[in-house]
């Protein structure tokens, strides 16, 4: 993967639409998002439950639930190669080897009846293109375990013998076993205590730099984003309402009212504000999204225009906002 | 702890051990504190440190091992069954998980009316109905939801039902066990605001159990930090965040991810290792194996909670 220059986009999503179709209803989970991930960088995707964060991640790996989850349009390219048209076996070669995923819940994402060593070995064996011997692969398992801070002597143990933080380290070890170019981490530390979260995040950042991976970090915690990401995309009801570099999103410029609301909802350690400023109302029903701007029913600044017209994306350099209230900048350009 | 300013609840040397196959699990070990009427005590700590057990033991949902809890001057551990039933009306609990703490086969009306019916509060059905509607209004639930089932509602609304249930008997003390941990931030903020408004209006006293330090700072007057069953530091909220004394508290505070650009350049102190085993703990400080200031005397004898400054208590040999 070293052939790509630092600034090139290793992964690009264009106008992605994903629906979940059942007999009774259609859920519009992702509605036309554009995302790009630069090689060696970390992109944070922030949003609340049901915003479409995990669906986006599953779409990249083509792991949407069969027959229900459908990508209706758009494109996802990895190193210039279109992923959405790939055959099953070609996709399997990419999954786990070039793009891998760290799942949210370490308690349920490991197989309880296999030793942790075997679970890491499995991933190496499936992508053993260089036909290495069993001994070489076992040595590799030892090295990977040590790199995530677990003594190799524990590789014959089962998941239940590890604590939550240790289990997440093993999940990370499996994801990184084949040195992927892109790792998608879906709420990797949400189930962990703060001190363990700090350990795991520090380890992930160190490994990312060491292995030169790019990372997509899905989270609802703006603090985690501020500390680990280079770029940020804020998702709401299947759309990206604002994106930019960390400096753009956390800096003192005009933000999307939803981003503003997210910040107002977090109790701050620094200030002594006695009341929080929550966003009123609830997430919209994804089977029946509002007209116009999907945030308008909860937006304190909503006007007639917001109810009727979808806001156009405006670019301010690296910063991008989709809101009628924010004017100026440049319109979206599809080169 | 001193008796000043009428504490509504006083916990003295409370111990709660569980017998396990491997030995005695010290879930709560010799914890003492008091809560003043109308204030909030935040209880923080990592998973398994005994925070939930502490809350449940105080309101007699779990049998205690040793110690005493005084509620308005009376020792609740000496209550008989009938007295406990009366006491429970004044003490309520809001559970962590709004998805599993509500009976899925009951409607919102049945759920909120349950305690009122069990305790035969109203003879007249119309009075009961009025009270349920009033409680729904207090908790911010729209009247149209009265016949809905929990599965039709989102987490925030379910937690509002939990709150309406807790308020139905006009309690004076509520143990909130991670009431917002399962909720999205925007909904979490709505519930936190509601809890604080209700405290102002009704003069409620809260014991607020959480692992989220920014939430606890926001809602608490005083904060108690638990580590493997022991209360290792207690101070007024602002004081604890400005001047944490115990090495564990310091590291816990530095581990919080802060949503600002300044935090990117901040050098973090990362605690090594994980929480020690609460089964038959070794003498001395339980944090010793992870502490960078550990001295030889830290692994000997019983630890003591000492008042270092006014209202600021800490259990650490560095302050001997």
C-alpha cells in the first residue's frame, strides 16, 4: 500500500444510498453521503443512534444483512477499485486483509468456544497469500498479541478468561493481523471504562502510526473524536450535515445547528453552566423522513424554506456544512 | 463525617460481602458518608467497584453484611418487614437500563399506576387516573402515550416512565443508578435537566451513581470516588475537579476525553493495568499495584479515610 502518496484518498464514498427493506416498510438508513479517507489518517464519524454510522461501515465491507439491506445507488472505491461491483470471492480477499473492522461489543464479537490464539490464526490463515508455514503463522500470532499488550503465553486461553478491555485488545489484534490499509472501528471503546478506554485509544493510535493504516472511527463521543481524529463527519438521519478537519469542527466558526446541539448537550468539565442545552425532540422516523432539511423539526432556527427545500452543501475550504442558514462558501462540486 | 447540616441519610461502616467459590468478594468495604437533604451525592467508579451494590444495599434491596444506615436518624437495618415496606415508599430507585427494567406486557398507565395500586393509595379510580396523568406530565410524557407499551417507545421516553414510577409515592430520596448511560447525548441532556428541575421543585435528595465523570460533575453537589469497594476520596464537586488528591482520582480525571482542540496537545497520564480482584483483597491500599507513587507502607495495614481539608476526605498514605 506504500505506492500511494500521503494525500491521496485511499477510500472514497460517493452519493451512497442504503435502505433496509422488509415486507412492511422501508428504512432509509443512508441518504446520499460523500466521504473520503486519506491514507494514514483517522476519520471520525459522529452521530446518535440511528444516524446511519454503522450502516455506512457495513456498506464499505459489504456486510449488510442479506436480502434486507440494499445499496440502492452510489459508489465506494478503495485504492481506485470499485467495491460495489466486486464478486463474492474478490470481496472476501479484501475483507479482513485490506479493510477490516473492529466491532463495538467485545463481549459478543469473539467466538466463546475457540481460543484467542486460534481466532487470530484464522484470519492469518484465510489470507495466507504467501503460503507461509503453520509455524511462521503461529509466530505471527505471538507477535500480534504482544503488540496489543497481551502476553503470548495467554494465547491458549478462551475469551471468557479475559476482562472487557483485554477482549477488545484481542478484537483489535484480529482486525490488524493482516496489516490492513483501512480499519473501521465501530464504537471500539463505548463498552469500556474510561481508564481502559484511554489505554485502548492510545494503543490504537500508536499501532495506526506504526503500521501506517488509515482509520474510520465511529463514535458518539465528541471527546474521543477531538483526541484521536484528523477529520470529522457529523451524521444525522443518514446524511452528513457537517464535515471538516478537527480544527474546523471544534473551532469557533459557524456550525450546523445539529452540531451545535450536540455540543450543548454534553456536560462540560470546564464551565459551570447549571443547565444543559439539549436538542428538543427525537430522531426522525427513518421510514418516514421529514421533507426539506431532515433536522428542521428539531431545529430552533428552522424557517419555511427549511421545511420545503433540501439545503445545498456549502464548502469553506476543508469545512463543509449543509444548512440554509449558512450562506457563502462554494457549492458542492462534482469533479 | 460530621453531623452538620441535617443529613437525610448517613451511612456508617457499611460492608457488603458476597460469598463466592473462590472466597469473599468485598463489594462494599467499610464505606461511610452522609448526604444532606436536597443535595446530590455523585458516586463514581469503574465497572465492578461496588457502586450499584452500595446503592442497592442502602435501600435494603440487598441484605447487608455489617454497618448501619441512618435515614432521618433511624437505623434502617433494624427495620422489620412492615417498616421496610413503609421506608421503601420514601426511597426509590431509577434503574440503568430502560429496556429491561419495565415489564413489556404492561402499558404506560399500568406501569406508572403499579405502586399506587399495590399500596392502595387511592380508593377512587378517577383519583388514580388523575394522579397517573399528573405524573406523566411531571416526567414529560405526552398524554397520548398512556396506553402505549414500552417497546413502542424510545430509550429516553422509557427512562421518563422509570422516573414517573419512582416519583409516584412522593419519595424524598432517589438512588439513580446510571440513569442516562444507555441514552444518546441529546436525550441524556433532556433527562439530566428534568432530574435537576424536579430536585429544585420537590426538594429531592439524589444518590447519583455513574461512571461518566462529566455527567457527575454537572449534577452533583458532592462526589464520592469508589475503588474496589472502598470510598477513596470524597469532596464537594468543584473541589474534587479542581484539586483531586488521590492518585487514582487524578488519573481518572485525566482519562476523560475532552471535546476541545486543546485536548489534542494534552499529555495524558494513562493508568497501567486493570482493576484488582475484589475477592479477599490484600491489606493496604487497593490501588497500590497500579500507583506510581506506591511506597512500602502502602501495602500494609488498614487504610483510613482522612479529612485533609474542610469536607475533602482522602484514603491515601501520601497524606499521612
